[in-house]
C-alpha cells in the first residue's frame, strides 16, 4: 500500500463513520475521522483505533488450523475445505440435512462479501437449523416491518436531523452511535436538535450516557415497556389526540387499536412501569402535538418478554400521531442498493412462523430459529438432532443466552467448523477454523446499514492492505465451501461446474457494481426516459391491444421523483469519491414504498392481537412485582463491541468495566460492598463480578454489560483473557423468550445477588459467629 492517507468506512458498528488512515511503509501511523465524509463529518469513536489493533493482532489467525490431540495445528486450505465438506456432507447423509446447524454472527452484516456469499452457502448446506444474532436483537422490528409494511427490511428510521422531539425508549445511542438508526456523530446531531429548540426525552431502567444528554429522563422497570406504550395509546384515544385523517391516510383498524388500549389507563400502568400517570399522559400528548416528532425504541424494548408487542406498539403510536413518513418523524430510506426493492423483485420479503423448532416449537423468522433454541437442539437426542455445526463470525457462547449450555452443546458435537480469525469462547470447540482476511484487507461496502441511515448516502472502500499470511476473504471461503458441498451432494455436470466457477470468479465487488448500476441511482434517468417512451410507442404500433407488454411498457416510465436522482451510479463512480456520495435527506416515500398486498400500512396485524391476552394475563403479576426482586438488564459500552473487541489493549485498559451496577439502596439491603465481588445467580447459572453502587440504575435493577467472560479454558485471546470479566449470558436463561416472536428475553429476567466472600473472610465470619 502506498504511503499517504487513505479514506474508508469504519466497519465496526452501524454508524459507518468515515476514517482517514495514514499509512507509512506498510504500517498504520494514525486513524482519524474523515472531515470530508458528508455523512459522519469527521466523527469517530475510540473503537476506530481498534481497526489498527485487529489488523496487527498477533492472536489473529492467519492460516487454517485443525484441533488435534497435541493442540491446534496448521492445515492447508485445500485440505481444510475437503475435510469440512466431507464431514458435513457425511453427517448430513447419515442423519438428515437438518443434522447440521449454522450460526451467522453480527459482523457478517458489516461485510458485503460475506453477505453476498451467504445465500449460496445456506443453499448448499440445506439445513433448516439456522440461527443468527437477529433473535437476540432486532427480530421484533423486522417482524413489525414485515407485518405492517410488507418487507422485513423496510425499517422506519428516525429523521433526527429534522425532528423537534425525540423520545428514546430502551436505547443508548450515545454508546451505540445508533442502532437500527445509522447515525454517526449522534452527540453532534443531538446538540443541533437541542439548539434548534427541540427536546430529547429518554426512558430507561438506567440513567445511561444518553440519558445524561436528555432534557427529561424517566426510569422504567425492566420489561414493562408494553404497558407504558398501552398507557400512551390509551391517552391518545381518550384525549382525542390523534388525527384520524392522518392515521387513516395509510392505514385502517384504528378502532381495534383503541379497544386494545382500553384496559390500560395511565393510573394502572404507573404501578407497573414506575412512571407516574401524569408523565405518561404528558409523553403521549407531547408526541401528538409536536408536528416534527418521533418515538424510537431499541434493544431494551425489543428483547423482553413482550418484545414483539412492544415494538409493534411503538410503530403504531408513531403512525396514529402522524409521525410516519413525515419530516422529523420516522421515514424510510432510499439507498443506492435497495434491499427492499430487490426483496420485492425476488419475492424475498421475509416470512414468519412457517415452521417451528423441533424441541420447543418456537417459530422461525426469515428461515432462522431463535438462538435460544440452539443448545437444546444440539443436546436433545432424537431425529433432527444437530450433530455438526458451522459458525461464521459469531461467538454465541458469549452473545446468546445460557452460554454454559452452549459450551456443553458445542463440546459434544460430532463435528464443528468456524469461519473466524480468533480462537474464542465458541470457536475453541471447532475441529477446524478457517480464518478470513481482516477488514482492512478487503473492500468494504455497507449493504445493510445504508438501509438504516438517517440520510441517504453511499460509499465504497477498496482493500487497504494485501491479505497477510494465508487467509481468504469470507466470500472466497463461503463460496468454496458451498461449491464443494454442492459437488458432494449432487453430481455437477460440465455446465454446473462452469456456472460455479464463474460465480466464484465474479467476486463481491462485481456483483456490487451490478447492484449499483441497476439500483435506483444507477441508470442515468435523463437518458433512460426517452428510450422507454420510444419502446412504449413502438409496442403500441406493433403489438395487439390485448398484449400485456403494451401496458407494461406504457407504465414503465420513470417516476419524476426518481429521474433527478438517477445519476449513473456505479462502482467506478464511487471509487472517484473516496469520501462518499451524499444522496440527500430522507423523504416521503409512501405509499409507493409499502409492499403490503393492500398497498396500505397494516396498523393492527392479527398476530399481534392474538398476543394481547398474554399481556393482559401478565398485568396482575406485573402489578404485584415488588422492588425487592432484582431484574437484570444489559449495558452497552462505547469501548466494547459485542464480544470481539476486547483483545485491543487500548480499548480494555483503565478501570474494570465489567461490573454489576446496583442501586445503593439494594447494595445495603443485600449486604453488598461497593467495589467488592458479588455472586449473581439465576435459573441459568452464576457469575462473580465486582459491585458498582450507583444511583444511575433504578432500585430493583442489576445492570451488567455483555460480551465479557473470556476466562474459559482454551481461549487464545491474550489481552481479553487478562481483562476477562464475566458473561451476562451465563445468567440469562435461554428458557425465557417472547413466545410470540421468539426473541430472547435479555432484559427483565430475575436474578439474586449475594456477596462473594473469599475463603478467608468466610472463615473469619465463622470464627466470629462461634
Ligand atoms: S462509531 Fe462505529 S463506525 Fe464510527 S468509529 Fe466508532 S466503531 Fe467505527
């Protein structure tokens, strides 16, 4: 790589920040924010420097390895591919195709090569037992997108740059830099919101970094969000605060929604949520009367006992108060590679509950079963039991509930292969590990996160460095495995073989180029329109009136609102713009963007109505819940990125961050001591970690960050092991899921906390007692 400054997008989180990387003699000298990036405007977070640490990390695998009696041994790629395809296909031919399981981790979504290769690999593996991080995260949002807007990828995104009231429920964008809301420089954008007189309100069981910036903050008891939202709905109807004309513009069923909210007046809801009735009323009415306003919810709301219902209610409230598709409300994006449009073209808009998991009968979503069913599907004998497993860029032992059960399950498999460049808590169970190139060694394009961006933008970055060692890109690994698996399962003729070879040779960037050229900004609209008109006139002359092609061509003109946007975008054009291309602010796109059969928003999908009795049935129990029990919640940290960035010394140094935060009242009630170890226990297991007494959490709440717990045997992450922490997922039970959507309950499970006394202090206590 030439000396100088190179511009690219940071791939670590959703924010898509532009980075300027200065390289000298093949080494990274510095990583700074790219001031010329029109989207991130120079912003980066401390994690960006982690790009250098991952690139240089001596623990990163640079060639395939195989587990042997004498430890991990290098193995050639050809041998590794042969063994993996042979073992997987043999196990599947002996025990059925569903005897193989597949888990796709979150980093895949930040990697266009991996994303574009996944389909062929999934097809070749042919198993129904697929899992991903979706069911530990945004599944309820995708379900609501599918049921209400017709496509699981059609996310409504906060128009933060134009809003005057932003209500944030269960999210911490100051630490996450946006989630299902790609928003680099959230802090700066929030400041602008407040400078133009807007208000920012946060509702959370923890006074988070985001809450510290809020104009108003409300504690809410973990897992009670659907009751709060019902209370807000109740008020909106009772006080006639919705505009039926706006609400009915795109949707029906207002009356059903009103009936659903009847049993939840704020005076009832306050006893469940801990938010007083007046505040609930004010929140609802403020949203209703502020023209440019929005209600946003994230992981704290989606991953709870009623995560599906709660997320639907958030969407519904935005719709009936006229915040959907409006400036400063929730809007749909128009990205350069339009996954939503492609989904409609290919019939891949998403699906739900087409089948149910073998052991517990939980529903699939988009072809994946809930991650909380993974361990039982491996551990429960019988037809369809998983005996072989593939993980791709995932570490479910730390990132999925019941991590200890997953440890046991992976250890008992007949065969396991991991595509990963670390020997981590999950991949240490693999028989073979196939290491992909690091992110700076491959090109980068955000296929997924442009779909979630608060502004329409696009940017491509070429690989910065040649791959080190003997690594392959994710695309190469997955397509090679897919090809070999297909060859073993079916006889491939000459044609089939040639098709596979050409597909592999094409590579992700050529496919991306095709997608850009055929996308909404691809073809030059000014040039295409007259051509389409000529074709239509020609068809009128030569084709009979009844021929459907006449109608098709007559209607195929480019909508005027697209014409000015179609600028002949291609990979070459993006390469000419290393800082990225601004495609403009979010705009109104309804009803065109909807993919429902009716062409209207489905305000009250019947699946949600069917789940309402469950909420109703839980109301009495929720009212009876006392603050004496402790409810567990997670904690997002700016210097942490799920489970895989703890091997960067600069990101883990300083004070211990893996602590259990407890309110001082509970600290004294439970005999805990600030800074000393405590044992946190649940039906899933126990962990020990330091207590952090803080009024930042509400009484009755325990907060632990996730992604820690690197002290398991066999892990080869030298820095992370020295800062091991404990895994919250060892005390989160995989038995607790939202039975409607299948999302894991990561927030609101009950735990107990007791002092973890050392042997010496226990002896001293015993002697004193005697
Ligand atoms: S906010 Fe995310 S994208 Fe931006 S620098 Fe940090 S990790 Fe990278």
